[in-house]
């Protein structure tokens, strides 16, 4: 197989983590909301977002597996249709969960998108890859997909090779790649175009070696001046929020 190369735009931008969300004048902007996306565009920032799949197989721009934290409603995100999810409001906001199509229309290619596909044990992540690829097929703006699940990058490599696909990785107790052999196995399965590495695990000799060999390294979540300085010294692009933004 011909060696793949990440597009140059990938490392030419800084990305707003889940959009430009948080406390703003006049109220709070929810994460992954269309309002947060519009603010990121206005600020000249790329956008990192999360995708969950609705009950009727629509890609929704939403982070959590359950609805409680963000909407106050009990229930699982994948247990509702897209129409039902869009009847909900984010807590403290008039914003509603958006579909991927709505996000693509709002951004309209003005800034690049990093689209993280959520996955967990026993989940049919290939189906999410299929529906995301279908919705991205006619989108001409810069975009890349990524996931903690190495099967996502592998799926796109085989089924949508024109799509830049990355692997997200962390080493702490919340991650699935806590041991060195797990990290190497995930990298071997994914064969990603880029790596998005948790800032808490940097600097890393292993990551530095991959970067030296040409693999672009992004990092998240940069949320303070200290993590920003560390990210700038060890990576190629930042996924940032709050005090970590330029």
C-alpha cells in the first residue's frame, strides 16, 4: 500500500475543542453547538467536534453517550431519533443538538473540521463510519475524522481513502491505551494519517519519535498557558479551549 500523507492544512490551524464554547457575554455557549461553531469561524479557528449516532442512524454533533449532563434529560443518546434529539435544549441555552449536516452547512468550508467518532466496547462503530462518510461525501471543505477506536481510521483507509483519518490516544486511567503494547497495537491497527495525543502524556519519547518520522502530532485538551507552552514545544497543532486558546 502506498504510504499516505496528511494534508498540509491539518497542522496549519488551531482547533476549538468542541467549538468555541463556555461562558460568553449574554450567557453560556454549549459545547458542540452551532453557536460555538459560528463563534469559532468568526475567531478564525478550526473546529473539533464529536459524533454520536441517533436511533435512526443520523450523525449527531454530541459528545456523551447519555443525555443527562448536557440536557438534564435521562436517557441514552442513541435511544432517540434525530428529530427527538433536536426537540431537546442544552442546559441554560436555547441551542439544540445539531446534526452533522447542520454543522457542515454552518461552517461551509470556511475553517477545517476535526470530526471525532465516538466508540465503546460492543458498539457498531463501522455503521457510524458509514453514515459519517455518506454525509461527508459531497462536502468540499477541509475535514478529517479521528477516534480513540483504531478501527475508525482503518475503516476510512479502506472505504473512504480520500478522507484524512487519525487516531486519538491517552495513557491515563480513562484510556484504552494505558500500556505501551496497547498503544503500539492501536497504531498498527489504525495506520493513521495523524495522531491526536493527550497533553497530559506529553512530552513522550515514543510520540517524539513518531513525529520525527513524519507522523503529524496534534494534542488535546490545551486549556491553560502551561499546557499551551507544552503543546507548542512538542506537537504540530493544538486542540484548545478556555485559557489554552491563543
